[in-house]
C-alpha cells in the first residue's frame, strides 16, 4: 500500500503547496484565528471529493478516449511549467506584498464558509490539480488506486489543518515580504520538477 500511498501523498502535497487564493484565504483565517477548524475541514473535504472523482472516473474516460490520458498529461505538464514560471517571476520581484492579519470586524461563519467554498470550487486550478492531474497519474497505479487516492487526500487534510492552525506561529515570518519570495521560489522548483516528470 505504501508504494502508492506515499507518491499520492507527496504529489498532492507538492501541488497544494502552491500559494493561491484558497491557501491565502486559509492562511489569513489562521492569522485572524476565525473559524479555522470549519475552513480547514471544508477545504480538505472538498479536495477529497474531487480527488475521489478524478481517481474513479479518469480510467473510464481513458478507456472511451484513448488519447485523453496523453492530452491531459501534457496539458498538465504545460500548466505546471507556466505555474513554475509565474512563481519564479513572483520570487524575483523586488516588491512583494506581505500577508498580515486584518483588523476588520470578525465575519460570520456562514459568510466565511461561503467565501471558502467559492475559493475552492470556483477555482479552475483545483480541478486541474485534483480531477485531471491526480486522476491521470493514478492510472499508473493499477490495483493501488485506492491507496494513491488516500495518500492524496491525507496530504490535503495535513496541509490545510497545519496551515490554518499553524498560521499564528507564522505572523512574524510572513510579515516580511522576503518569506513570500523564498516560498515562491520553492514552489517554482517543485512545479517544474513535477511537470518534467510528467513529460518524461
């Protein structure tokens, strides 16, 4: 099981590390210490649903359309290269914004979760990462797809809860724009490496 669980975990974690609207929202909620558990759970469960859909449905789509796997694989690699370039450009910028907790009045739970769902389900990158990319790679683990999916889902739960509840420890770090530049550089390297593996 570990032969598929670990790759699923590591690949999902590499993809989810990319700073985007969803992660920034979770980090901001953690910094503000508002509805952190509900936000983290919403993001993790949403990812789990999308991962399950990708792993369960991609094989059927490939059987019906044999060219789909290659198209999705190379398309996913192209997206990852573009994301790596964007992250690298962000890391090299002289001016880079910091993320600090807001002083505005606390938002209600319903409004917060509505925003969280929007960041998750209205983001096309989420579908590419979970349904398309992870679903495509899971086809390499025939007979172990469940373990691969569980590994990918576990990475989402670990990441979101670590990000949300660990955010309070990062206040001094992410007040410095240089921290974001370093993180973006790491994301660029990870995305390029994954894209290269898909092509090769």
